[in-house]
């Protein structure tokens, strides 16, 4: 039985889960994989804290060098967070020919190209199953289970915090601030939940999935990202009337050698299985040309679910260390097409739109809006106008301001933006219009 020594850097929630699994499930892992995995050293900046899974003194490292300089350690597990520190750490570890396991989606989405190319150069592997959707084995499924497929589309709910908030807004009519506060009180949202609610966390994850699906590195700054911070419960209710549920979707589609990668609040039909994914759960739909539609569901965060993914990488890399790493490096990078991916520009998106105008309830408004839509070849699929008064026009009590919602058929983003700009500039509406994209493909 071969033994593989691993070193862990970062001893937070996930790190504790990894240690617990490696220690308590040693036998199971050995029986299932034929490898004995030994957690040799763990480094964290401060050992003077209470840990969920306390370690014996012999496993504690008090400097990074204890791990980096240990020639018996062949895999370094990075569970720190942020970008700059882990980037330096991983670069150092790779140069010392240590294989890497990381859960760091920000690092891989923003500096993946540098890290993967360095790893190829030094002949080491990088495992990153835990970087997307926690315990759901989506990376390995794309790479292995779905290898026979051209991925047409991959989309899903990749952030538990925002899904918890939107579920609460939808089910219990809460507003954004109240739902966020509750998520924080329950420990679901970070003390600083900015990257979750502004969509960045989901964007990091879909950038990784897009790279893997379409085989190239991408420029993260070109991914279109919109968060949920401005969602008004009124739109959740109006969407419901149209048969839609609001989710923060992360979407990647491949077409004509390009990838369209975007994250934004999205209406999906009630019949779409993703609409039933509530609370902190994650789910990913993958459409492949051979397999058709597949769905992956599970916990996207948390100590043991995320650790389950980290350990799967440790086992996988350990097995290939024992077999001889050989050509596996290149094949396990995300860059299997050996190229940089071109991303579709936002203005070139085609999708359906829910647009809420705020209009005075007077004769001819709908006709004027429809005229501009026709000018830009935007076909209207449904209209809702409510008598519900949002406010009164210029303090008058006779001119009511009401919501006017238009659901479009598939239209060009460029045309939709131009039409809205024209409608607003002509003074047909009062106040800013709300645009929510709809993922409801028309056959
Ligand atoms: N903060 C993330 C979420 C989990 O809310 O889903 C870690 O990626």
C-alpha cells in the first residue's frame, strides 16, 4: 500500500472538514482507492483558537516552510481564500513540484491561466473540484462523465446565499434587506456578503465551468455580472403572474467558437427543475449533444460537503502520483483546446426580457411603448398593466403612476437597450425601467 503525504494550508471551516474526513475515514478511503492518505502537516496563522476539529500537536505547522520544504509532502491543499496570498503560495508549491488541491474559485477564475500554465510547466496537477458548487461533483462530471459531449449550455444556481435570499423574498414576501439580514443571522451569509450578492462569487464559478466546458482560459473581466441587490419584490410578484420564478442564474453557452458567460437575476419557468431549488442549495444543469439535459443538485457550501470535494481531488491526484503522473497534467487542466476563449459581447446576447416600465396611467402610453418596440424589431409576448398605484404623478391625485410589464419574445440585447433608452428619453415613462432577462427558450 502506497502512502501519500499531504499538507494543508488554511484551517477554517472547510479545512477542519478535510482534516476530519482524512483522519476519520482513512480506512474507507484506503479500501476505495488503494491509497493511504496521510495528513502530515497543517498550517494556519493562529493556532490559539477553538477549532471544530482540533488537531494533535504533531500535525501543526508554525510556518509555511514546514510544508513547502517537506519533500515527503506531495500534495498541498490550499484553503485560505483571497487571491494574492494563495497565488504566491501555489506558485511556490508548484515550483517545488507539489501537486495542488484548491477550493479557491476567485483565484482560478481570475488567475487560472497563470496557475495552470505554471503547473503544466512544472509537471504538477491541480485539483479544483471544490471550487464550484461545494459538494456537487460537477468538475469531474464535466471532465469524465460527460467527456463524450459537446456542451451546448451549462447553467445553474451557484450561490447559496443569494438563493436563500431570493427564496425568502419569493415565498414569504420579504424585501431584500430583511432577507439578507436573516441569512446573516442564520450564518448562511458572510459578515461581508458583497461578493455573493453582487454576483461575483457565482461569476467566478461559472467562469471555471465555462473554461472546462469550452476548453480555454477566459478574461474574467469580460464576464457579464449583475447581482440581486436591487431586486424589488414587486417584480418577483409580477413575474409569478407570468409563470416565472426569479433566480440568480449563472449561464454559459457555446456558439460559433465563442462562449457567452453571464450572471444575473433571471426569470425561469415554474416547470424548470431549477425553480424548485430553494434555500442554500445549488444546482447545475448541463446540456450535452449526446446526453441531452442533466441536472446536478446538492450543497454548495459547508464544512463536510466542500471537504468531500476536496478529498475527492486528493484521492484522485494520489492515485495518479502512484501510477505516474505522465500525460495527465495537460488532460486535467481546463485548457484542453489550448486557446483563450472569446467571450460574446453583452450587446450580442439574444434572450427573452421582462421589462417593467413605470408609467402614468393615461391614454396612449401602451401604444407609444409598442411603437418603439416595433421599431427595434422586438416582439411582445405578454403585457401586464396593474391598476395598483405606485405613486401619483407630480403630487397630483388624478394621474396615477402604475407598473407596465412587457414580456418579449427572443430579442437582441442591443435593440432592447436602445428601445428602453428611447422610451425613457421620450418621457413616456417616469423613473428608471427594470430589465430582467428570462431564460425560457422558444422552440
Ligand atoms: N458564499 C458561497 C455561497 C459559498 O453562498 O454559495 C462558497 O462558495
